[in-house]
C-alpha cells in the first residue's frame, strides 16, 4: 500500500518541482520587464504632470495638466501632427501597394526567384540610421546619383525643408516594403488552389479572381502589416535623423520635436506629456485597425 502511495505521489511531486523550476526561471525575466518597461511607463506618466528637467537637480513639481494644455494649444505641435500624418499616409500606402504588387509577381515560378526574394529582403535587415545616411549620400546634390538617374537638376533632398519629407518617404518605402511583401507572400501561399481552379472552370476574369478570392483571403495579413507599419511610421525618428539630422533643416515630424524637447532642451516633463499624447494616438489608430482585422477574420 505504501509503495502504491509512493508511486502516486512521486509523479505529483515531480510535476510540482518542475513547475517551481519553471517559475524560478521566468521570475527574473518578469522582473526585468517590469524594471525596463513598466516602471519607466508609469514614471513618465507622473513626470508628464510635473515640471521637471532630468539635467537639473530638483524634484518633479506637480503642475497638473499644464504640459498637456500647452501642447494642445501650440499651433506648431498641430503642424507637426499634420506633417506626421501626411508622412504616414504616403509611406505606408506606398509600402502596401508596392509590397503587395511584388508579392503577386513573385507568385509566378521562374528561375532565380529565391535569390531575388532574398535580395529584396535585405533592406529590411539594415539599421534605420544607416539607411538614412545611405540615402543622404545617394541624394547628395553635388555627387549623389539620385538626381542624375532621374534626370533632375541640383536638388538638395536632405536639407531642403520643403522636400526632405519626400526623401524620408522614399527611404522608408525602400526599407519596409519587403516587410509587407513577406506577409503578402505568406498570405498568397495559403490561398487554396482549388478556389482558382473552380474560378477557371467558371471562366472568371482575373479581376474577379483578384477581388473575390485573392484579396479577401490575404486581407487579414495585409491588415496586420498595415497595423505594424502605421505604428512604426507614426513615431519614426531614426531614418529622418540619418537623412536630415536634428537641426533647422529637420522635417517637422512629431518624433523630432519629442527628441528635441526631451533630450536637447531637457524639458523632461513636457516631453513626457508629448510622448503620452503620441502613445494615445497610436493606441487609438491601432484599435480601429484591430477592429477591422477581427471583422475580416470573422468573414474569412
């Protein structure tokens, strides 16, 4: 009887010891996440309601919603939000259209398709700052090849504040189009071939197959790509910094103002408030896209 009880208790004790071991291994990771992510998030929220500079030796002084009021009543901040919105629309739209188009072309089997697909993915693996610096050199008005290849005159794409936003859009599309392409290829490869075969039997046009089969089946992954790219594009900083720097010629993007206020003028409380405004906007936009993503999944 005792042997039977020992046999029953040993697996239970072994399972409990394994569970305790797993918890011990996960605990340091949880603590690290709290220290690195959660604590700064809540601390910056406190600072957003305070007058505080990280460079000066004084405690945060609570001032209520003064930082948020100053930001939301500042016309230059709204100009930056509008410019950022234009940048997001141009860059993400370009990435979605070009990335999905390339994925459709790569669906056809041809020699060297794997090599071409690997080469197309390379821009996404590069550091964004390096991408910005590379495009800055490529667009240099004195000896860059960009103006020459397009047959343009001496245009300073990086330092002209009227057009450098388009230079950043071009660099961003070049870098992140492969991301949309990969997700589109994954979605296209999951479409059942039987659907196309049935459409061929019914002599359906290519437009019918694209709008009734391809697009609805791939739309969930396209929506995921859209969500991630909008989130990243709205708070882009590294590519603009690489192309135009942070001086007077820098484009009026909201992330550039956030960097200047927080790390150049050291208005830490003011910058924290701006950071939370950006966070709330990104969460609101993402929530709308997630709603449509869930709707697309249900319809699929």
